[in-house]
């Protein structure tokens, strides 16, 4: 399929150069909207991008528009007339329109709002008022609402009349005249019921809802727990204001996972794809954390300087510093990643920190023991170093593993309790902390056992 799409991309580019627009239109007519969007992304000439978009029918153009990256949306909006922009925006689902406007410059947003119908403009403005990353900011208002007194025949008629431009018709929402949410009923239930049966006799009244101000991560957890296809969003008075659908949740999961991965690697999160991010922007996202980590890592240098006399007596101790620091950092990273993942899945709370630490202690004892025994044999048989030095190194290694596990499991939980992203307390920070602690342990153990 991918090879076929590449062939079509090259074919369209050749037709564009030869200005054979009628043939391009015929090709586009046979393609899926997502594939058309992918083809548009491969085109560099702004005029050609707009030309392809103008060849699409109004309803297909809106679908394609929802798939393309924001920079291509901006190119298209800036090139189209206000009437054409209005037609596209009016055809978009409300959540797609809001997502687009949140990324656009002010002048482009102004053009979009001026081009939209009064109803669309009011809807977009209402959605833009909700906090970023809240349920209200990601919901769509295109839904099918029914009344309790309707028969199944009435419901089917209403779905046929209003369902064409709705995000989904698989689940319909039962409300009263004031928009209070009373229940839900699926399309399957409506079709299978008798025509004269009433909605109130079929609907489900025990409903799981999201509040407009709920964090989007909490909404994701609800979707995963209950295996929803869509979820109603209500306000403080239990009035139905919108729905969140599974495709929105997929976008959020990808966004949150990307953010966590970047934070765990000490990179400031960005909304731009890697290849679309400029060199300077990439530099700006990375350098603050690297400067901070570099400065914090200088602590380990100060610790080593403080024990220069001991090292001059037992120079061999220096050879084991990298191994101790790396092992401690790796052990801390393992614990932190496991706990961060558990926090993101809502499996670990602050109250469970003692249980987490006890579990990691047992793991650390087994890991530390195994590594220490293996390292002891390696030092004696391969490095052929004295028994005293081997004991110092292996005892330090054992303690370092325990300390690293404690630090790695506790810092993400504490960060989450304080309202910070636990992913911040991942490998880079924990490695820096464990490095310093392992050196302190190392030189103190050496001081006691070797009389330094």
C-alpha cells in the first residue's frame, strides 16, 4: 500500500508540472482523505498545495483539512478566499477546528473567525474558553440528542435528519429541554427495538461522564477503564455540552506519550514533528536541561576533589568509579521508569510510597547481591586486585544499588504529589543524584576499611 501511495505521489507531482489538473482530480477522487493529506505533505510548492486543495469537493476538502499538519493548514487558509475558508471551517468538526486555531497565528485566527458562520464562530469561541488540556478543550459538540418521549421510529427519523454532520451516531444522548443529561442509547438498541417503544424504556441511566474542566489524562484513564467509544461531557449543572470520541483519545495518548518520553530524556516537550522542528528550536528545547544537568553534575567533581588524598594512596580505587556510577544510574533509571509508568496508569499513589519502597528494597537486595558477587569474582580473578579493595568496591556497589532504587522509586512519586510531571524525575536527574551519593558511599567505605 505504501509503495502504491508513493507511485501516486510521483504521478500527481508530474501531472502538476504538466498542469493536467483534470487527471489529478480523477486520481484524488479515488483516494482516502488520510492518503490525500499524506500526499499534500510531500509537496513543497505552496501554489501546488493550494491547487490540489482546490480540486477537492467541499466535503472531502474538510476531511483532508483535519488530517494535514498545522503549517499546511496555514498555507491553505492564507491562500483561499474568506468564502472558501468559511466553507471549510463550517464543515469541520468543532474539536478539529479548535485544535487548528490553537496553533495558528493571531492574524490567521482572525481570518478564520471572520469567515465562519455565526453559529460556528460562537461554538469555536465557547470551546476556546476552556483550559488547555481539559475535557472541554478536546470535546466536540456534534452529537445526536434525543428525548425520553420519542419512539424508536422518531429516533431513527431524527438520526437521519441530523446525523449526517455529527461526529458519531453510534451512541445517542438523551436530554431534557434544558439539556440535562438523562441517559444514553446506542444505535444498535434503537434499531433492534420495536418501532413504538419509547426511548425512556431502552436508555441506560447509569452514565459515566467527564466534566468540562477534567484533565485530559483523567479522561484517557476513564476511556481505558470502561472501553468507551465516546464519552459525554457535562458542566456543573449536569448539562450535556459535548462528547469526546475515541479518535480524540488516540491523539491525546500519542501526545502524552511523546511528552513523557521527551521529559524523561531531559528535553522540553514540543508539538512539532522532529523533521519539522528547526535546528535552533531543537537547540532551545535541549540546552536548558543540559546546562542544569552539567552544573549539577559538577557536584560529583567536587566530591572527588575532596578525596584526592585518599585516591593518591589507593590509585586503583579510581578505576572503579565509572562502574559504580554507571551501575547506580542504571538501577535508579530502571526503578524510575517502572514507577513513572505505574503513575501514568494510575496504579501507584502517594499513599502507596512505603509499599513501593519496600518492594524496591527487596529487589535491590537481590540485584545488589548478584552484582556484588559477580564483581567480587571479577576483581579477584581478572583484575587481580587485593581482597580489601574488592570488599570496598563490592560493598559500595551493594549499598549504591539500594540507594539508587530508593531514589529512583521515590522521586517520581514525590514529584507527582507536588504537582510536577513525574517524567521530569527520570534518568538524567536520578543519574546525577545517584552519582553523587555513590561517590560519598564509596569514599566513606574506603575510609573505614582501608584506614584512609
